[in-house]
C-alpha cells in the first residue's frame, strides 16, 4: 500500500497543479475557506473569488464578527448558500469554543458546523500534517477504479469500503500528508477524470496503469457505479420587481429555504410548471396578497403607476428548475415597511446585500445594478 502514496507523490512532482492561491498555505483558516469554497464550485471560479473573500475576511475573528448579510453578499454567485451560512456559524463556533484557534484533531474539526469527514481530513492534513484521509468525489473515483469497487458509491457499504481503502493508503510519514492530499485532489481532477481519463487517451502514461483493476478489466468508464438520477422537476413562480424612485423592495429569504438568507424579490409559492397558455394572468392586487403579509393590497394598487409583465427567467438548480415570471411595478410612493423581512433598499446600497445570481443578473439587465455597484 505504501507504494501508492510514493508513486502519487512522485507523480505530483512532475504533473500536479501548482500556483493555486490556496496551495502551500498551512493556515487552517485559509485551508478551511478554500475547501468549503471548492465544494460544488469550479476551480476557475474559486481562483477569482477566493482571494477576494480572504481579503474581505482575512481571519476567523473578522469572519465571525461580520454581519451575515456581508458574508452572503461576498458569496453571491457561488451558489449553495448554506455553505456561506455554515462558514459564518463555524467561525463563531471556533471563536466561542476554541478561542479562535482551529483544533488539529480531525474528529473535533468534524464537529464544527458545515465540516464533514473529508473536509476535516483535508484541514488536518494540510494545516497540521495529520494522517487523516479524504474522500471527495474525485478520490472516490480513483479508488473505485484502482480497486474495482463494485456498487453505487452512494451506498453505505461501498462508501465504508472506500473510506477503509483511503485510510490504508495514507503515507507513513506525517510530513508527507500535505503533498499527498494535494496529489490525490489533482490526480482526480486532471488525470483520472470521469469522462476522459488519460489512460484512454494514449497521450500520457498513468503511473497506476499496471495496477488499476478498472484499467486491466476494461471498466474505466463504468466505475464507479452511480445511481440513475430522476429528471429534475420544473416549477413556476411569479416575482414582483417593485421600485419606488431610487429604491427597490426586497425580501429576506428564510435561512432554510433555497437561497436561504439572501435578499430577493417577493415571490409566490412555487407550483409545478404548467403550459404558458394554461396559466392565469394575475393582477397586482392578487400578487400583493399572495407575496406579502399585508391587508393593504388596495393601497399598493392605488400607489402603483405602472404594472407590466417583464420577462420569464429560467434558473437551473442541482435538483430542480425554476421559471421566474417577472412583473415590474413602479410606485408613486413607497408603501410603509411590511416587517423585518421586507425592506426598501436604495439602489446605491444594493451591492451590500447578498442577491441570488439570477436576480442580480436580472437587475443588471435592467441597468439597476452594474457590477457590484448600482446605476441610479
């Protein structure tokens, strides 16, 4: 087993990635942020956003003390916003439970908000040279192919077997853990890829071609096994883009909802998608009564000087698709605030609020937002 780690480390010296802003960093805070950000986000995107996030929140104390809206605003566009909420909560947990110092024990790291076993292993390996395994999607693919592990990787028995292998393959010397862990990540991301592994291209020689059971049995593209995903459901909702002078009405979404904690347009409940010709055309009074907790719908209608259908916006989530039907409402004057979840926000201050990416793009298209600033 030790030869695997030795070969992989040797491979990394010749073919591994280098120059990534989070590589070689032994600060557990910086390692933690990079690991969370790289989950479900392409490296190219993180290359741009990671330095900016670290500049805004350079240490765990700064992040813990920040307002959650600041954190979500900085995270906007990266998706999976529960990661940002967990980052904020975890930072506060580290400050309160560990006096601002991340624990080195992977078991303790795993108990922190938003840190799973694989992320805990990565932090422990990179920052503290602990002999702790990781098992992200890339590593699962490597090990399933190398040892011809049958069964769907979502199955507990298969997952347990892969964790066992990952633990057995660790290098014996703790000092080798940072480069070994990085090598695993790089090998899965660049060589042992899902669709175009180098062993099938003939351009490069995989260091494990004579040991890889999937390669020897011609199963490279069939391992690891995955369960077949059902077709993603589609939904409709109506959204109100309400503007009064240089202010726009936004609603803060519930923390456990999709786009949780972000500020978005008031919307109707999601319904299964229907044919456009079969959908009823709502009026402003109906939409106000559905989207906002107010008994003064008539006041909204009276204060409205323009109400018209703007556009349909499609947004694809991981497990669903949403069609947002946008209605533009211009008010003669703003109606009184509707509670803490609703705010009239000046256009010049929109950049301070975390907005869902499709809403930010929508406002940019209407020339209400320009980059991170606003156009009055």
